[in-house]
């Protein structure tokens, strides 16, 4: 199983609802398929998607410019966080 290091998280939900530590835990568990869709959250690795909200598209472009791999944490069909990561 590959190991992943989270480098950046851009969250689009209030900290009171889900904090960065919880988002990182969801990412690590889901990217390794430990808990499939924990509480309705899941991770989707970035593929060239053209229809992103402007703020999400900016985060993706920033992470790409830094050479980081990108994944989305989603709840249902909604992106709630963009994660920049590397494979250790």
C-alpha cells in the first residue's frame, strides 16, 4: 500500500463542521480505501475536469504549478476540499 503525505488542504466547509485534521484523516483513509465512503465522504483523484467552480479551479492551478498531486474530498457530488499531496 502506498503512503501519502498531505501537503495542502483547501477546505470549502466551516471549521465547526469539519476541521483540517478530520479532512486529512478522511483523505488518508479513503485514498487507501480503508473505509469506503466514511460518513458519506470520499476521495477522488484529480482528472482534467473543465467544470470546476472558480475558487476550486484556482486552488487546483496553484497546486499544479507547485508540482503536487491533487485529489478532491467530496460529500455526495459536492467538492468540500481540495488536497495537495505527494506519494511518499
